[in-house]
C-alpha cells in the first residue's frame, strides 16, 4: 500500500475512537497505521504483507503497553467526567445554568437526581439515583 493510504487509515481510526464511548481501543490501531505510513513513506516497511504484519504487531504492542497508563492518566486528570461534571454543576438549582429539575408536562413535579456517589460527577453504572 502507498504511505498516504496508511496515514488516511490511521486518521480514520483515530476519528472513530473519538466518536465511540469505548475505553481507548481503536486509537492504538490508528497509531499503528500512522507508524506504518511513516515507515512506508521512508521506504523501511517493505512489501504489503510486511506492512500488514507491522500494522498488526505495532497496534497490539501499543494497545498492551500504552492503554492502561493512558486510562490511569485520564482517571487522575479527571478524564471524561470533567465535561459531565461541568455540565452538572451548571445545571444545579440556583447555579449559573438551567435548573436541574425541570417541571414535567401537565404541571406534575418530580425527576431524578443524576449525580454520582460523590455528589458532583454524573451517575455511572452501579450508582444509585434518587427519585423525588
């Protein structure tokens, strides 16, 4: 394959990672494709079968060695919860954003508090929600 096809494949895979709610899997295959594209462009990747073998090996190696540290780094940094926390803080009653407890149709009251166990972040699977 030509070098630019590997680069395009890598960028598509990285874009897919951004559009999925998974835990960083596709990104490592995108990184493998980008590296193979660079190697192919410099003439170091060899024939197509070797390029695909390099892509497979590099992707799996990246996944094994970099996924856990990246997830731990995201967890320490606040990761995906940071945006949700910001939205929930803005949606608190009396906060700067809209009220978190909108009225139901027909004037009926009620709703669900969707806050996590720490009272700030969004509820995750396994967290209890409170109906009011």
